[in-house]
């Protein structure tokens, strides 16, 4: 069975794989992280529990823009052509490139698709819908290296370092994930390693209060490595499970950024063996190819172990996940599908494909 069919069976009108017995009660209703709450009414009413079924809904809702953009272009292409021909292929190629999928991925995909069309003698574009989804994503699904699992320390605190350029969503991602882990019963500490931008430390402190976790920070302009040192000392002395380190996105130049990350990493490695356990690069999905080049640069200056792709709810393109896979070769571990704390989700390729292509299924 193809991937498309498998995912369709998993999610579409099939309640057995997501029945309510899997639901985990949330102790109490928390204050929402997001500000534009009117738009969220539909899901919010059902937010009493966090279940796989609700996670699928968050994917569906967060990918609405991409469905209306990328996927509806794809569907209209199928309905405009009665026969698969050269013009059809040209248009398909253009739609995929416009969807941020990345030129290399699109080219090799087009080759495979043409091959299948020839071999299987496919003439009707309708018959290509499933094949397109299968061929686009099969590499991702089959690749076990692309795990979304966070690497936790076997003993002592797990240290998660967050890096990325300014405005991509580092601080809010930390808040969302800190909330999630706290709800799972972990003792969480936030460390304000961004002492560069005015107000950055205060912003993280406010988040720590909102989501109900602890915080370590110093005054603006303090040495970030010394804040990290203080944070890790506290984490070890008071048995924290997870330490989140926020860093500055905006430094005068690349050399400064590199030096600062090196210094922070030295302190982390010295204080906690095997740390940082993850260095998560935060990318803004709405920046497309620019995000890809940020990832390449960060990979050169520090040991990035995974990607958090934010603001997927804000893009009509939806294909950047594939470009990251092809051009950056790092796993996407979390995705941001909106501004509420529940909207940060572990990246799951099957839910993602369903959220994107459900109208075709
Ligand atoms: N719609 C949407 N907005 C998001 C998401 N993630 C973050 N944002 C918004 O992006 C903006 C910037 O987020 P921050 O967390 O402050 O970004 P940052 O990387 O810490 O920025 P600097 O501290 O300036 O480097 C905020 O308004 C967030 O609410 C997401 O998944 N979806
Ligand atoms: Mg920040």
C-alpha cells in the first residue's frame, strides 16, 4: 500500500487508531500563550485533553494556509488537465518550486514521476494525485535518521541550547516546550543567555512565570557564558531535569556569534558531561530559502542537532520541510503551528502529510 493510502486510512474518518482512551487529562486550564484567541475558539473548546486526535487537529488547523495555497494549486492543476502531458509536468514543477520544496528535490522528484508515468502508462492526472504525495514524502518517511526524539541525559540535567537569528521564535518556542515538559512532570529551568537585546531577559522571565517554571538571568550586557554557568550550577544543585538556554539572535557579526556560541558551549560541556544534549536551530518557515541558508551557516559554526520550524501556520507554501531534509540534512524535531502553547508539536511526518493533503484524500 502506498504512503498516501496508508495515511488516509490512519486519519480519515478512522476513529479506531485515535480513540479516546488514549487521551491524557490536562490538570488545569492554563492561560493561553497566543494573543489572537478569537481565531482559536474551535480547538480551544476541546482543549480539556491532549490526545493524538487533537494533535492531528492542530496540524490540520496550522496547515490551513498551505492547503489553501500549495495544495489547492496542486488540486486545480489536476482538474485543469485531462491528460498528463509536457505542459502538465511543467506546471507541476513550477507549483512545487513555488512551495519552497527546493530545486534539487523537485528535479529528482520530477525524474522519478516521469519514469513512473512512462512505465505505468498513466494518462489521467487524477491517477497521479496519490503518486505525487507518495513520491514526495517517501524518502522522509523511510529515513530513520530523521527522528523527532529529543536526546535526554541518562542522569543529571538535560541541556537544550536554542540558536537562530532574531525574530524566528526561539524564546516563544522555549516557553511552549518548557510548558509541555513541565506538564509531563519534569522540573524545568530557563536560562536567559540572550543578554544582548534589550528586554530579552525580561521576556524570558515573563514566560517562565506564565508557564510556571523557574528562571535564571542577569542584567542586559552581562556575559552570556556567566549566565549559563549560574544556570547550570543551580540545575545541578537543585536536581532540574531539563535546562533550556536561550541565546541572542542578533550579534554584530558572524565572528561574534561564533565566539559567543563557542564560549557558551565550553561552559556547558565543562559543567554537565555530554551536554548540550541538543542544539536546536530555530527557523521561521515563512522565510523560505533564507531559512535554508541560515541553517547551512549555523551548521558551520556550531554542532546543530535538530531544527524547530516555526510559523508553519503563516506560510502558504508548506514544502520547506522537504527542502530542509534535502539541503540541510538535519531532523525537524518540532514545528510551530500557531501562537498558543499547544501549537508547538513534535514533528510527525504522517500527521504533517495528512494536515497538508487531507482535502485530496
Ligand atoms: N504564528 C506563529 N507565530 C509564532 C510562532 N512561533 C513564534 N511566533 C511569533 O514570532 C514572534 C517572535 O518570537 P520570539 O520568540 O520573540 O523570537 P526570538 O527568536 O526569540 O527573537 P529574538 O529574541 O529577537 O532573537 C513572536 O511574536 C511569536 O509569537 C508560530 O509557530 N506561529
Ligand atoms: Mg528571543
